[in-house]
C-alpha cells in the first residue's frame, strides 16, 4: 500500500506566513491553511477554525465532533486535528499523530497500525443491481427482476461499460429466431394463399416440418417463459404472464394436434384426418415480442446516452505539476491540493481553483450556457469543462466522487430509476389488469366454444390466444419510466439536475416560488456600482485614491472597491497613515494627500461639508446600495457605491416565471430597504425581509396551508430548512452542499433561468407521460374486445394472434417513440 506525506515541513510542521502567523490545518481535509488569506472559517466552542474551502466548512458544520479530534493509531492519544503537526494519508485515509516518533513508527509498519480509527469517510459500496422498471428491487448480484423478469442493471453508471449485455444477447437471439419464424410463417400462410405445400410434402410431414422450425424459436425465446413462470410463483402477474400463457398454449395445442389428432372433434380435422396446428402463431408472436424487446433495449441505450456523455467529459489523465517537473497521471490518483496544468483544448480534470494564468473555459456541457467563461487567478473551474485557448495552473479541491461531474452523474442515474407518483396509478391498474385479461380470455374461449361456428374449438382457441397477446401491458409499464429517463438526461445537458421523478411531477404544478435574495437573485458578493466625482475631480482619480485606502481595510466592501477600480483601469497606489474607525470608515494618506472614505458621521468628525452629495447618497441608498463619501484634503470629492448586483439573467427569468403563472415571493435576511429596492426593480410580488432560517421555513409552511404548491430556491446553509419544507426545493449549484442535499432540483449554473428551464421540462415531461398512459389505456381498452371477437357477429372479422402480437409490439414502440421526443424539448 502506498501512503503520501501531507506535511512537508520540518520541526513544528508549521510555516510562517508573510506576517509571521502560524499556519493551521483544515480539520476536515488535512490541508494547511494560512489565517487571513481569505479562506472560510468556522467557530466552535469559542474557537476559530480555518478551513481550505466552503465545502470543507459545510462538512465541518454538519458534524463538528467528527472533525475536532483523532486518535493516534500508534499510542492511542487524542490529537487535535486542526493543530496536528504530524499527519499522513495512507490507503485513502488520514492519520494524525501526537509526535514525530509515532509517525515514524507508523511509516515503518503501516499495516500494523492502520487498524486504528481513521477519518470518518464512507467506504465505496459494492456494485448493486436494480430493475429498470421496479427500482425498489435491489440486490448485490446480477439477475432477473422477480416482479417483471427484466434483467437487472447496475445502479452505478460507468464510462467503461459496454453495451447492455441483455441488448447484445437479445439481438443475437433475434438474428437466429427471425428466419426460422419467417419460414414457418411462409409455409402456413402459403397454404392459405393457394400454394399446395401440404400436398407436396404430405400433411403429416408438413406438420412435423413446422414443429421442427417452431421448436427452436421457443427454445431461443425461453427467457420469456422463465419470466412468465417467475411472475406466477411470485404472484406478480405482468406482461410475461400473458405472453407465456398465450404462446405456450398455442404451441402445446399444436403439438397435441400433431401427435394425437384423434382427440379433436371430426369437424376440426381435415380430409387427411389432421387437426389444425398453430406453430406459426407461437413462433411469430415470440419473434415479434423479441423484436419489441430489442427495440425497447435500444431505446434504453439511447436514454443512457446522457449519462455516458457526462462520464465521457472527464479526462482519464491529468498533467500534475511537482517539484520534479510535470507528468501525466491517472485522474483517480489525484488528491486535494495537487497542482495541475491545463493546456489549450484539454478538459479540466477535477474541480479546483486557478492559481496561475488565464483562459476562457467552455462550461456548456455542464451548465447549458453556450458562452465560454473567462477564468483568471482565484476563479473556480469545474472538472469536465473544456479549456479553450489559454494555459493555466489550478489547485485540485474536489476529486473522485466529490467532483461536480460525479455528483451530477450520480444524481441523474438515481433520478432515472425513480418513480413519479403518477406511476402508482398505472401500477394499480396493472395489478388488476392481468388477472382480468386472463378471465376475459377464458370467457371468450367458453363463449366461442358454446356459440361459435364450426369448428368452434378452433375459433375459441384463436380468440383466447389473441386476447392474451394483445392485452400485454408492456406499453403501460413503459409509459412513465421511459419519459422520466429521457427527461432527466435532457435536463442534465441543460444544467438542470432532477433528484427524483416526484420532484419533476410536483414542479409542474407549482404556483408560488419563494426565492432567497443573496446568491439567487443577486450575484452573492458586493461589487462597485457607482463612482460619481464632484466637479473638479476626475473619476479614475477618485477610484484610485479610494482603492489605495481600501487596500489596508479588511471590511467586506473594501475588496469590491479595489476590484472595481482595477476593472476601471484606475492607477494602483499605496497608502500610509491608515486608520479605520469602526462604523464610520477609513482615513489615510495617498501620495501626500489626505483621503477619507466613509459615512456622514466620519465626514462630520473631520469637518468636511458633504451637503452637495446628501441627496444623491440618499437616492443610491434607496436603490439598496451602500453609498460612501470620498473626501480629499478636507474637501468632499465624490461618492462611491457598492451593492450586491442583480444577476444579468434575473429580470428575464422573473418575467418568464410570471408568464408561467407563478407568484414570486422574496424571503431574505437583508434589511427591508435593500430587499424592497431589489423587489421593485425585478417586479417581485411579495417581500419578506429580515427573516431567519426558521422564518423562511414558517413562510413555506404557511403558504402550503393556504393551498399553494410551493417551490423554494436558495443557495445557503440557512436555506436548507426551507428547501426541505417546500413541495420542491431548488438549490443553486454554486451554493452550499447542504442546500443541494436538501433540494429536489439543482441548477448547475446557479441562476433563475435554470428554474425556467426546469419548469418547461417538468410540464413537457408530465404531458408526455399523460400521452403515453392515454395511448396504453386506450389501446388495451379497445384491443381486448376486438381480440375477443366482438366484431365477428357483425362483420365476420376475427383477429389473428399474429396480428394481435404485431399490434402489441407497435403499442410499445409508439410509447417509446413518444418518450424519445423529449430529447428535442427546447429548454
């Protein structure tokens, strides 16, 4: 087994930062983190812990006790994970040590000590298999579903998996069985068309030739009879029950007619004393069913294209940068913290952050947005996206099953196996339908036997077999699963991840959408919006001086002013004599000029007259912006304003959601003035400001009690209770993990246009399912009486079992074809 060192320092295991601060360790992933470098923090028991990323912070907050201490596997002492000086990773698990001696002992004989309690990370599960039609059936080995007989499929998708083995097997069976069935069909039908095959061969030999051709077909299609028998012994009647009964009866009847024709009434025997045989019906019906299965499996292969396409996005290797140089390594060997180079035209291997260089990255395969996104130092990049024209270095943060792409694949595969509530109706119908069909077949047989023309037994047999075959409820069983599979795959390509079919069905009925403000309607971080100088002052000069002052500030708004000045092209300068006045602003000297930036209290304290700017500041504040005065050498020079800007896509998305019949309600913890300003700009129907996470949950529950179907869209940890309480929770993929876990729908891109896409997808899917169920119900309702011979007394028409089998197969094909139309749905 291999182990990797995670602390490369000597002595204490800490290195000094620019300010001489000690570096602490992320208690979740073990990475070293330098305090004050902008990384997230978490407070627990009056202790401030530093973490490398929001993902680690959220994992810590979910279960702090699991990440505070670890047991030294050598001596058994309790070690503080956040300040541990000695830690290594061995066989994918992290071990913490109280001293260098214990670490050395472990490294000398890791097998002896690795039995100690490692980091609480779940081991990967073995492959499980489930039924595509009955997802509640799960087992740890391949086989057939005891309810419907279909071959079980692995629950975990793989890019390396070949075609569905059942699809390959059934195609091979079809290639062998089809010519045999065609031959027996030509022989039998030829006699009805005037070709004297029976006279040429002799009636006895003619019957045995049909037997010789049809029997191999039954053997080739034997899995159908196994499924039928399984459905009977498991008391789960289904389509295979009817197929096995119908074709089995036709074959057995024909064998008895061939071997002992004297058992039948004289009216049924021909001039040569031979009773009728239906080998061609049994053989052709089975081949038609086999053809239908091949077509269905082929369609299922196409619905799996969405998952395979996602899996194929991930490259197999990555360019790892080490002290010894660069080398290509398998992606599965990467660890958080590795530095990787991504060259032009390559796919980003894992999730991480750009550390050097810049480029434009095509994220359309994950977000659905066609325009490449510019990535510079500090910007996040997602595994599977395509680097366009620049080369950059990145630090890996999420690897393996933690990457966005892996989580998308897992969510899509689970959603495709889920069942929509509307499926319950079809299941209830099917549970009664099969026994009812068998009863109808018996009644038809007895009715024809009692009242049918001569030979009555022959007519009765044809009617009974036709009823059993045409009533096969395979179209009913396919109606919902096929639509769900296609829809979830289509959604994944558009950046809309559906957790389960129930969420999709519920979302089609939503009439109230509750949205958080920060990170949902807005970008989630402050940005410079206005810089307005007074006469006699230059705008760039105003920004340059304000940014120089703010570089010494740790206030959240300072970064927005510095970034905005840089984007505007303002010259960068340094300040001195920096001073910060809590609740007022900052002061300092820039190039010998006294500069002050802050609110009216700071200006008055420095005897600066800002009367000319008060009205404009009030107007900006009324728009929900934080406006600050700038004074130079004791004179008011202008205003800078910062705000959490509304996302560019939000206004159009709100209009589209209104057009879809939704009422939009904003629930935010922000101040009422800011919330009202954003709501007025966007046309939000109802505003609730200054609310806590509990208040958001209470709001959702009140709306539901009032009879509304409610969806909640949010991105933060504080949104998780409301997301779980809503009929449908919608998480922004850019938000916290706990929010994503609480939601039924996740938007990869993280803006409201994804909700519009999700709504269109939900409505199209439910319409498609209703169409499929309508086709299936109407088909079976009309087909059974026709097969039973209801038209014979009036028009002399009696359906052949072969025609019934063809109609049954076509009904399944129509449902599959209708479901596949969802792939072209415009979102």
